C-alpha cells in the first residue's frame, strides 16, 4: 500500500531560509527584485563577476518581513551562504542577512521544531 523511498547520495539543490535586516529602518518593505539584487551584490562583492554567475532562485518571499526561501545548487551552497553572511552594506545603509535554516530538502523548511507549541 505505502512505498518507502530512501534518498541516497547528495541532492541537486539546497534550500535556505533567510531574513534581511536593516539597522536604521527595520520596517522598510523591499520588493523581490531589490531583494534579488542585494543577493547578487553580495555574491559580486565576495567573488567578483564569477559570483554573479551563481544561480539563486527565490521560491518564496514575504515583502513585509523580508523573509525568503532560496534554492541554490548544492555545489554553490557554501559560496552563497558565505557571501550572504559577510554582506553588510546596501546603498550606504547597514544590513545583515540572517540564515535561519538550511536543508537539502524543501519539506524540511516547512516546520521548525524551535517554534513548535506543544
């Protein structure tokens, strides 16, 4: 009746749940295009033009909270994660990416045991 499926080996993609925080205006809403531009700027600042060739997909974005679920190739995970962590300025305004969760399976980001109420 039910079939058990076991994933063996590395998956093609990795998923990150991130938040962008600004120091001066924490309630500023940013659209998805600007959010993607900030991610590309972070990759460019650390890896130059080669960093801009890394494909980052925004699967879900909440404009008011500036939360996003990103999909990257598993081989680029460390580069994207590092560049987001080290990025600190956007248009002369201090900012910080907070990486909340990382997983090789998208379904793992659906629930967070730290936020669960029992």
